[in-house]
C-alpha cells in the first residue's frame, strides 16, 4: 500500500512512532514539538552518529526512534534523504509515523527537505516480494512531517513521493527475472505507462520493423535469441514545448555475452542489464506527472543477448541506422551496438540534447565502485548541467575524459569501427568514444551505470538489488533544463 505524506503544524497525537533527528555538532538544536523526547534518547546513550537509530518508549504508548544525522551545521539534503531511509526501515512496523523538521538548518529549503524525506522513506523501505510466499507486510502507511512552511513542505513531499514511485517502477522492472521481463514484456510495460497517462504516448517496433528501418546493430545482437527485439519509444510532448530532451536507455533484458560467453558468476545478475532502459522509461513517465515544460522522449533498444544457432559471431560486421559499419570482435560488448541505433534515432529528432544510460562496461565499477556512475560527454556546458542535476538528485557521478588519442583504438581493418578497444586499456572510456560516433554535434552525455545499477547491501535510500539509479538525475535534468 502506498505511503501517504502529510505536512502539518505539529506531530499528531495519534501516531504510533515519532522519528527524532539527533545531532552531534557543537550547536545541537533540540526539537520542541510534543512527544519528541531527545533528552530521553541521549540519556539512553544515543549519540546521533550518522546512519544509526535507537528506539525508546515514548509517552502515551508511542515509540520514539532517534535517527543520527551528524553535525547539524553540516547537514545536507542528502543527509536528510539517507536519514529518512534509515529511520523508515526502523519504523516500518508502525502504521502512523511522524517527525519534525523544526530544527533543520535555515540554509536548507523546506521543499527540498520534504522531497528528500519522501524519497528516503519510500526507497529505504522498498522490497521486491512479488515472487515470495506471503509474509510479514510493512505496516507503515502514513508519514507526517511537522514544522516549516506547510505548503512548501507538502509540495516537496508530493514531488518526492512521485519521484520515488518512478524509482520503484524501475527497480521492479530490473528485479524481475529475465524470464518475466523479455523485450516484449518491457515494451508492454512502457505501453501500460502510456495508457495510464493521457500526457504520454508509446510505440514499439517489432523485429520486422527494426529490420526495415535499418537498425542493423540491434537486429544483429538479437539474432541469438528466440525472443524478438523491440525498439521502444515513450514520449511526453506537452503543448508549447520549445525544447526536446531525449533519453536513450540500454535495454538488454538478459546478457549471456552471446558467443563470447560470460562465466557463470558473471551471468548471475545479468537481468540487470536493462537498468538503463528501465530508468529512462520511469523518468519520462514521471516528467509527465510533474509537469516538465520540455518535450521528453525515451528510446530503449531492447533485446536479449544469447548464443543461439543464429547468433552473430566475432568478426561479423553490422550496419547501424546511420550507415556506420561495425566489426563485432566481442559479442559481449553488445550494449554499445544497440545504443548505436538508439542514438542514431535520437539524433534524427534534432533534440536540444541527449543522455544515454547504460550498464555498459565492467571496467566502470572497477574504477568507481558500486555507488558512482561514470560520466562522459561531448559538450562542456551540457555535461555540467548533467553533473549539477546528478548532484542535486543525490546520485554520484564522476566525469571521465574522451581523449581523441584513444579514438584509434576502435579503428577496424574491415569496417568503420570495431566494438572493443585494446585489452585492459581504458575500457569505460573506449565505450564512450564508440558511442560518441553516433551523436554528431548534438550535445550528449553518456552515463555508464554498470556500478550503481545494482547494490550489494542496504545503504541509505538503497536496498539490496536493483537501485533505479539514474531516474532521479534524469527527472532533475528535465525539470531544471534551460
């Protein structure tokens, strides 16, 4: 059941639990709203260390849950989001929960605090239980935030709840087993989004249309699977829009590596290989509900990559939509192939800018770990806009260069390009340089989300499994784009 978020002047008397922000800084403002017994928490030894919680009995049968937020003078919106997630996990057995922002620093916008709280609560308590036997269900259905200007806090809560809903949609699609989420299933999911919103339209090209339209790279990757590919387009096109943003997401619903077969361990989480595509679809749908002023289009080339009898072989040459020929030296470098067609289609729509999201390279998490995405772009000003959007959304990115000196690494003896570079050298950058060949002069950013697309353990608003990484950044970019 969805959680309802309400801004109020004070915490209601009938809540089951109260979450109390506890700080550690030299200036420690204590909450003044009734039921918030900070002194009781401190007397029990709770210090307010970030990411920790502690529960004590409160008055009138309530439970007081302290959440550590660290130094109040250094508090950020990201700290609020993380703290809300940790506290919500501790409070999930209670139906009605309240908290306060009355002691938040004046430097933080109450709307941003409300948004971060709603995001943290929803994402921190996320579970994928669809395929499990019925078990204990979280009780949390009502979350009240007291303090601050009520209208502004409520606006933040509403926005945060919708953004979190989009992230949850993406997580659910990625967490589905590949047997339940093939390219047709993903196309149907996009169609369902469009059916639910009059502001959206969805189209899907089947394998015959894909071949007719010259998407030779996508078609080539699909040949090893009995599940037909799909080219999915989800569009939000508000009246009066003057600019177009296009998001392109890699939609490999399962990646075995093709004939360049992965190891068993390397295949275990490969249902996650469509995380970029899921994030794109979720973000476009949210942009419609949030009233973004620009036209926002999502393009997802979707297929499985399997070693069937008709699969492409190392040394085969494919022709992308824009006429570029590609020698496939490693069939496990398939994401860049399907994106070549997706990006080519995006350019044809003459957008103001393009962002692609892809679980593209194993080299990215080796360099940046499981919480940071690699970012590359061809246009300094637009790249900065994406970086600012990611920072504002609380998603970590790190810019890598696209040096011209490495371009020769993807020169082919028989085609315009080859799909891999030199072994052990700049794998993530080479992936970016390959994609750059398909965007021309259009401002473009590539986000390699191979690291943060899947999380190994609960950490703040992230839980184990699919993360939905990129959804928040894309929504923030579309909302703030000028």
